[in-house]
C-alpha cells in the first residue's frame, strides 16, 4: 500500500476530530456580529496549515481574511503548480428550530458528521489539506507545487476575491485550479463537473397611460400594459420549449455524442424528480433529457411580475405600467453581452406602439466549459476512479459559480470541479452534514490527483 | 313665461346661497370622524325639504340616515309616481394642499361654485328640489307624485340602500327613477345616459413547483408559472382588440344605426384624448369609435399581476406561482354569471398541464340599457332640450352604477340618468366645482321633466 494512503487510513479518526474542531467556529460571513468568529476560524485554519508543513499567510482583505498556504518550494522550482480553492465561511444556520442538534456542535451519526459548514465547504477542502499532510509527513515527494487559497466570503459573493487574485496574480499563476465545492449525483458516483451555465438578467417595463385609469370610463380605448406585457413575454418561449429569440442559439455548442452518453449515465427517476419539485408535470425543451435540459441547454425564466393592484379583492383599473424580471441561463459559448443585445433588440420589436418599453440589462455571468476529453479532465477522472474505486461520471451544473470565471479571467487557468457533497447533505439548509466516507474518499482523491495532474501538466 | 320658470329665475341668487350653505357640511362618508357632520347635513337637508313643502322623514339606517321627502299627496292619488335619487355624502377632500380654496368654504368664481360636493352630488339634486319648490310656491299643480330619496353613503358603495329600498318597497313603487349624478360630455351638450357597462371580476392563479426553485439548478425541466400565466393571458385578446373567448359575445346586443349616429354626435378629439390619457397611441376594438369602445363594447383588463421577486435587483428563481386579477366590462345583455362561467371554462382549457390553475370568480354587476327610443327616453330628451335650449345627445357610460340595477331589481323601475356635471368639474378631485349655469339648467330640467314624464306614464 502506498504510504500516503496508509497514513490517511491510520489518521482517519484524528482527521474527523480536526473537522469537528473546524466546524465549531460559527464563521457566518453574512452576519456582521460573527466577524471575530471568522477571524478566529481563519487563525485556526492557518495554524493547522502551518502544523502540517505549509508556508502560511493570513492575508487581510477589506472583508474577512484569506488563508494562503503553500507547499514548501524548492528554490527556482519548475514543477507544475496548482491552486486549491475553498472557503471557511458558512451559510447562516437559521431557522435554528429545524436543527436536530446545535449547528455548531458537531454530531456524529452513522457515517455522517452533522454541523453547519461540514459539507459546504470545510470538510471538502480539509480533505485536500489532509492529503497534503500525508505527503509531507510520510516524506513522499509531491510531484507539483500547491497553493491553497481559502477565503472567508464565498457565501456573500466573494466581493474581495478578485482583488486578492489580481494582487497575487504572479505567484498564483498555475496550470489548473482545483475546487471541491460541488456535488456528486449520488453516493458512490464520483463526478467531474465540467460545465456550468452562465446567466444574463433583463428587466422589461411597459408603460401605458400616465396614471392608473378607471377601467370603466376608459377601458376599450387604451392598451392594457399588463396584457401587452403578457403578449410580449408569451412569445419568448415556443411550443417546443425553446427560447424564441432570433440569434439566441447561434453560439450554442451542441452536446457531443460522448457528452450525451456520459450524461445519460446519471441517475434519474422521473417520478421521484417530479414529486421532489412538486410540479403536476415536468416541462422542458423537446429532444433533451432532464439532465441535459437543466445543465446543458439555455433557458428563459420570468423571476417576477409586477403590475397594478395586488392586494385583497379587486381594483378596477388599467394599470399605468407592468414589469417583468427575466433571467436567461446561458451555455457555452453564449456570452452575456451579445445575448443581452439580441434579447433587447427582440423585445423592442415585440413591444406594440401602444406602450413605452424600458429595458434594463442587469448582471451577467459567462458559462464555463472544460473539454471533458482534455488531458486534465481525463487525469481528474482517473484520480476520482482511484479514490472512490468507482467509474466516475461527467456532470454539468445548471447554475453559475462566478469564481470559476474569475480564476479563468485573472489567472488564465481552467478549474477542475471535483465535488464531494451528496444530494442530501443539506447545504444551506438545517441539519447540514458531511459523509465521512466521502471525507475519506476526498483525502484519497487528494492523494491520487497530484501525480495524475502533474504528469500531464 | 311659465310661473315655475319665472320663480326659478327670480330666486336664483337665493338658490346659490342655499347650495353654499349645503356644501359647508363636510359630509365625508368614508371618514368615521365625520359621522356628526353627516347627521347635521342630513338634518339641514330634511329641514330644507320641509320648508319647501315636502313631507319629510329623516330615516335612520345602520349607517348614515336617508332623507325621504314626498310631495303632498291627494288622498288615494292615482297620479304617476317618480323617485328622485341623490346623495348628500361627499368624497374625501384630500390632498388639501392641491385646493385653491378650502374644500368646505364655497367660493364663487366666474360661473362656478367651488366646493367639495358642489357637483357630486349636492348641486345636482338641490336643483331638482328647487324646481319642486317653484311648483309648490307658485301654486302650479305637479302632474305627478314625487319622492326624493337622498342617501348619505353613495361614496362608500351604498351598503344600506338596498335594505332601505326593500323596507319601503311599497311606497317607493314608481314609474321611473330619475338621477342627476352623471356627466354631460361638454358644456351646452345636455345628455341622457341610457346605457352602463356591467362587470365581472376573475382571479387566476397558476401554481407550479411547491416552492420557488433555483433557476440554475432546475431551470429547463419545469414550466415557469409566470411564463405560463403570460401565455394564457396573452390569448385573451386578439389582434383586432376583441376578447378572444368562445361564447363571450353571444349575448352582446349590437349598437343600432340610430345609436351609432347618436354616439357619433359626441365631441371627440383624438389628439387631445391621447394626450389626456398620456398614452403613446390609443388602442381598441377595430371597427368602433372611441366613444363606442369605451361605453358600448365589452373588454378584458388585467388589473394586477403578481409573481416571484419584485424587489430591487434580481433573484434567480422559478417562482412557485403567478396570479392575475382580471375584470371584464360587460354590455347588454351579457350577464356576469354566464360570462364568468365561460371565462372559467376557457381559462381551464388554456392552462397547460404543467401548472395547477385556481380560478376565483369575484364580484359582478349587470350592464344597464334603457331603450333610447322608448317613450320615457324621448320624454327625458324633450325636457333636456327645453331646459338647455340645445339638442341633447344620447350617452352611454363605460362604468357601472350599481344603484341603477338595484332600483331595477327592487322597485322594478328603469332609471333616467340626467347628469349635470361637466367634464372639468373635478368630481373626486381637488377643486371640485359646479357650474351655476348648469345649476339653473338643472332647475329648468326639473320644471320641464315632470309634465313630459307624467304625460307618457
């Protein structure tokens, strides 16, 4: 047996105790009163990094500090360099009454450790740190240089991460970024998340009369802005569930047969999924599976509608205006700005001359795609297979992870998303837990990943 | 000259002073603190009725009292009987700062008397009372019996009027009800309002998932209830501006060529109307004039839309539900219940199986139509012509006047709507005024009307 894996197996109980210590810090970045707890948590983590042999800095930012920890470097090292990202801050635990045990008192039950932050994300990056400890304490040479960047503001949108990366751009230049902060589709189904959807937000407001009008006195002679809005928005999706805007699909990269075969391996039960969402019937773009629809195909959604009278009973008005908040989920290679322009152009065309249209383009985020047949992706898949002793799956996520595009923009590096969370880990919910089998598998992943990645770098 | 008209001309200044006294009462039915003012106002009015020679009762109701005043009856009178309706309560005067002079201190300026309630409705029914005074004080025989019903709760929906009419049903049995509480389309253009639109309110709520869903994680596999709502509502009106619901027009009585000719006489300037409403362009059912569209054709309006996130910025959700408040304006002979059923049936048909539809039928009101060529209508038109010395027009109103249908339901009598308000009288707005020329014309109308109506009763 390889000494690194042997070390990890031997020290498993201590690693679980370490995680228990780590999750005791109520490092809730969204709540200002917890600022000292974030500082204490970062200090604990930095000390832990130093103990295992990393050159560690506690780097202040305008918000909570970043823990920066490097494996010892040989002078003038030409070895491949990888950055491991994680975050020590956690979601607020409220509502407390739904927790079976206090959120910041770790509780072991079966193969799970229950605590806020256990899965998202303390357990996941601690697994990587433990793997490095095993390398260093067994005298096994790491085939690469590693830098851990563990921030304290992920749950509030990482407002200071980009600035930090810009400031440290030279020393953080690397071959790849590795993040374990996503999920696995099921127990024993390790996954490489190779694609993320992007997003662009658009707000449309239609204004008709200069004030709400009496619908009896004037109704019949003016357009109703709420009805006009419905007639515009109704046209944005066709009967096959496609976004009905000219040019919208121009830059969409089709799923390859290989990707579709891989996505088809993901577990899916229509009845259970329908019940979980509580919908009477699923709906989506014709010709695609649910996994494809929710992660690899673009969408249009109305996030909110506002018009006229919304209280009890009725008010017989023609409302002066009506508005809708829209978001479009984007897939590679759609870009937020060109898509926003094509949405805007089409909305202007659809709006009738009987109302005035105001269109506001909101935030945007680019989609992300790592070639799933690239050497790095294959290396990550081999490491996953070794760590879990299972054939890993390829996964796309339907949401965005803005830091991934930040790493690409600032460091020019692609990210390997190797999540360890299970679907029932209750991230962001009461009774969050982390599976200790996955904790151990995460450590074995750390052990296997660096030789695989270094070999292809 | 006829002694009644002579009397009215001679006493004009005193009648103006009377109106000034009457409007000093802040008889604001919507504001509980004004209850004593309503009582005082009703007492003043009852006293005024007694002075001019009417048998007067101040009738308590669960709300504000009704003033009931009868012309002296000959024992066993077989003369025709008419009811004159009015209301002594007024709209709240707020916002005070927009009034040029205090709302309850009458101010004469040019031919106008400014005060809250001057036009709506104190001046209008006082004109009728003055005409009766002229009959009685000149010893001119009235050709009919009259009963004035002046209530104090019109501006709050007349909650106790139906009960009062039911209780007095026998003594109030009459040939026609006369109400001067509507408007004239322009100065010197007296009008008989012979039609009103009805209404039915419907609320539609579409529910999809059991809670708001993350649009990244789940978007693409479930319908968006807000978009589904838009796609349903968009179909309710066609490109020609017609309500697009099977059966909706089945009971609509077409405008006769006579009516269309009459409505075409009404003043209308498209540019001024467009500017007044503040819309970029008018819109309405193809093939009808604006006057026809707003008073004699049915409509569908969305009064309010509610779904998802409505605050600042964006929230990337698929909302769990979306709802709309709708009202349909009805024209003779559409009935609220059958129309509600046909709307409900069609909405159910339009709603896709991917959402659950809840449809709530709200309040309804029947449309009203008096045959404009009936003897009573012709008699009223003759009286208007005499009083104003102008050819009167026939008018329909686009709104509803629920008491009109109540009079029909409870007393079995049709109502003649002979409004004296001008479009710029600012009813319900700051700086309400009543035109004193119209006040005088209203008295002459009262003088001319009873012989005309009695002759055809």
